[in-house]
C-alpha cells in the first residue's frame, strides 16, 4: 500500500517568535516546492499545509505513479536534500474506524520472522480513551494476528516500530522516518560566497552555512595537474553536484583556473596561508558589487594564525570560519556517506606539508595582489540533473 501524505518535521524553527516562525515555515514550504519541481513534481500536484507544528504534504496519487516515484521515495529525497527539515515520514491517513485494518496491513508488510515490535501513539484533541489504551489494543491485535511468525513485544528497542497519531476522528499511521539536516530553511540569511578547493573542510564549512539559512555561491578553484600528479576536478564536481541538489537555486557557480596561478606562485613557495590569501583575494574580486554577505572557507587555523592582529584591517566583506572551534570528525555532515575525499587540499599537498614544518618563502603583499589581479574566472550555469 502507498501512503497518502508526508509529515515534514522541523526543529529550531519552532523556537522562533510566532511571526518569524510563520515566515520560516512559509520559506521551508517554498523550498520544498522548488525541490519537488526538480524531481518532476509540479506545484499543481502538491499541496502543503501547516498543521500541528509541522508541514503536511499531500500528493496526487495517480499522477505520482506516472512519475515512477512513491511517497516513501519522495519523503527520503526531501530529508536528504532540503535544509531545515529534521525528519520526514510517509503517512497513511484513515478514519479511526479503519485504524486496525491499516495497522495490520502495514505490520504484515514489515514484520519479519522472530522479530520484535512496539506501538507508539500520540493524540490531539479530546477522546474517551487514552494513548496507552490504543497502544495496548493495536499491539494486542498485531501480536495475535502474526503470532505464528514468532514475534515478541519490545518497548525499548523494537525491530519494528509502528507509530500512530490521532487527531479528532482521523488516524495517521506510519512506520518509517528519514532523518534530515535540521537547521533553518535556506534563503533567509542572505548569500555567501563559498571557496571550494576540493577539500572536505571547505565543503563542510559551506554546508554548515547552508544549515544556518544562507544561500551559497560556490567559487571553485580547479586544479587539473598540480606538481605533475594532483587534481581536484573530480572532488569539486561531486561537491558542486551536492550543493546543486540541496539549494533552492539554479546551481550556478564561478570557476577559477587555479593551475596558472599555482605556477605563478611556484611550487617551492606555496603554503596554506599563501593559498588562502590568494583565494580570498580572488573571491573579493568576484563578489565585488554583488551584495554578498561574506565569504566562507574551511581550513581556518592557517588563515588566522598567519594574520598579524596588530596591523590587520577588518576584512571586507566578512570572512566566516565555521570550523575554527569544531572537530570535523564529530560534525554530522553528509559528505562521508558520499565518499568525498580531503587528500588534495591537505594531506597530499606539498604546501600543507611545508606549512606544518613552518617552511616556505612568504610572498609579499604586492606579489600576491599581482597574482590575484591576473586570475581568470567565469560564471558557469550547469544543466540541472534530477536529484532522484
């Protein structure tokens, strides 16, 4: 059986004042519609309503089948690709009189031989029964119906969890939940330019700002052949594909030919601090006059440790270092699952090795400014692929 609706839950949005929360809920709904359009579900087939502190999505069942998608797949894609969503669940809606029938139908599909199960119930409204009454009744019916499978009740860590939410005379039944990124919906915190050099650190930093509600414009520093063996083109393409999926934008980015600049710097001179200064200088050139709210990059310790606090001027626009006080190994992010690598920008880069040994010639500010001024870049608007 396919599900009739999708529950979309959010977290931090609920902490805001009523007016701000209302605005963020509308923005999240708008971002969901934009994503659904990417997977060929036009607005005419989608209804999104705010209810019980969540969003409830209703899809046209017959039209959904024509696309080859199911409600379960749509719920999974939303959780994996829209910032601001804490979790999603495909839900079957039924009148209370049909609750037992729906619960048995779902349990029959999912309950495995010799597995354990539990039933959780929440109620909204006034009824002549309690949530515990419904849990005991539905649990007893399921246990009696499928006792030949050797099933047992486990209220702590069940293999199968059936969840029921009752509102007035309607029951909403589900047994699958997909975890999302949380945070805020993108678009409420302006636009940030994100320096991407193929490293995991830069990608995580950009992703963390996406979770805080910012739209990022990637600035890719592409290297096809550094020192005869290093290239970041493949990793950058993975990162660009990811950000094009999760953002409610058309996926455009700026591409910088970094090979020529590295030749001008010289492999014998390159260090992390010089690389950061050059990249930040080029980023300032690209976003000049575009009303961006700042620049974000990943390996913060190198950029900050080599800045003289007595003479340094406040950077314009602001530079954000989300990883400065965080351990990237403990940050929850999607890149490990997508097999991203970080070898190019750090472990394998000769400049990083010299930075750790505090070796390498420091280039003058005039030399760096000349290199920055010679940089070539272009705006790229890729053909969007369906995120299915």
